[in-house]
């Protein structure tokens, strides 16, 4: 079987979905997040923590949907898995955040391997509905088994240590200082890893599966294995993001696995631009800011947020960065070469 070409001409229609959207917006986002603790109050900085946590989770969803073409309606289950891993670990004396991340990523990847082995055999709406059903099963388990999970009260997540150091400061100072920068560094590491993967032949194979599964299989691409690998990686990143959310809120809540949370992740990805490399981070930032602004302005913030997101999605069907990339033209996009 012949191998896939290393590159595709950016001017061809088939190459357009491969555009990364450029790394410029992501660099600006990371720089902005890095200087936020200096420019903003501690409280405002804490409200940006979900941007980092969701950014990592949506980074995984982008690999699964944006580059592999598989939309999961139950992906929030991995946020809950990561948060509950953090809760169980800290309550059993494992306070090292490094170990918590390892446990969360290991458990998340293991469950994703089991779930994915079943789900990735299906495509399109069948895959989405199956992941939704499994996600709701997990939510019901977390909600009903009170003795194990705390039920609707959730489980408390204790303050972890960072690099073996304890921090004698208030919770707000901890979350807006050491923990914030620690999570930001982890986010940058995963950004670099996923960027390298997308630029590799594996990334091209994933995009070939998305664009034409039959042709990819004819060219010798192992469709099932790569889909399963993308699902496992996405689940692992979702669990890591969930562990960060659990520590930042101090609680592992069963609502993290509810289908509306999965909808939020999809909204973030669509807002930023699925299939663009900078889309997940930008979408997470826009969503979190819109949610905070709407919640502070009116008690009907869910209606206002939903209406605003609907208008944005209708006006920008390819997402913010996807639309910008399309209007800049193939030859003008600095990130056009995957």
C-alpha cells in the first residue's frame, strides 16, 4: 500500500480542512494568561483557571472531532473522572499534584480505552449517541452511589502540593499564584505535544480518516487503531483538565459528567474553530468570559448566554479562527502547512 503524502498543496480544496489556523492567536492567549496575575486581582485570576482546565480538555476534543471527525456528546465524563481521581487521591493521602495528574491521566486513558474500543466501531450520530449514553451512565452512578461518591454533594478535593512544596497562603492566593502558573505550564506542554502530533504523519492520517475513511483505509491507514488512539488521548486530556477543575473548585461534582457540560465543551470548540490549532484555547476563553459576564448581569444569564452563542455559531459557522483563516486565503495563512 502506498503511504499518504507528507504534504498537500494548501491551494487544493482537500487541503483547506487541514489548516491549523496559525499559532499566533494561541501565543497571544498564552502570553495574556501569563501576565494576568500581574495585571488582574487575585479573584479575577481565579476566574481564569477554568480557561486553562477547559483549554486542555477541548484540546483533546479537537483531536477527536476537529482532526478525526468524531463528535462525542458525552465527553464531559472524563472531566468528572479527573475531578474524582483528584478527590479520592487527596482524601487518601496522595497530595502531590504530580501524582494526581498521573493518576487522573492513567485512569482517564484506561477508561477511554475500554469505552473507545466499543464506541469507535461506530461513526457519525451512532458514535455520538453511544458516548452520550455512557456519559449519562457515569453521571447516574456518581449521583446515586452516595457512600462511594458523595452523591449530589460530591467529594471534597484537598489542596495538593506542587513539586513537593506546601504553600502557606489563602486558597485564593494559592489558586491565583503557584497553582495557576503550574497549570499554565502543563497546558503549554500539552499544546506543544499535540502540535507536534498534528504536524506528524499520524496527524495527516487522522485528517485523512476524517475527510475520506474509505480512501484512507485503501491507502493502508489503520482506521480503527487511529480512531481509538485519538479517543484515548482525548480522554486522557479531558481527565487532566478535570483534575485541575476539581482542585480549583475544591469539589468533585457529579454534574461535571452531565450532558450539558459536554455541550459546553462542544460550544467552546465550535466557537474557536474545530480543526484549527488555536481554536480550543480561544473558544474556552470566549465561553468562560461570556458566562461570567452574563451571570453577573442578569439572573437569566443562561438564556442570554445561549442566545449569544447561537448568534456567534450562526454568524461564524467555521468558528472564529476558522472563519479568519478562510477569508485570509490559502496562501496567506502562516499556519497552512500542517
